[in-house]
């Protein structure tokens, strides 16, 4: 993953100004060690599975109208 975000051997992220906010759909368990062991702040947001199922049912029912 770190190779995907590099430019000429230098990580692209280092070229961004500080106080940067990044979002990803990668689960915490498979983030690279360089991220999980650093002192950066990680905010993990997830939806209640019941809410996901309810939203799916509402979307499916509205399509059948």
C-alpha cells in the first residue's frame, strides 16, 4: 500500500501540508504498521448493522413502487 502512495520513492503524503485529514475504507486491522504504530490520530466510524439492513429494506421497497 505504501508503494501506491509514493512518488519517486518519497511518500506523496509528506508533500501535503500538515494537519491533513485522510479517509479510507480500509479496515483498521489491515492498515500498514507504519500508520498504526505512529502517533497519528485515527477515528474509526462504523454504522450499526441494524441501520444498514433497515436502509437496504427501505431502498428496495421504494424501488418496487
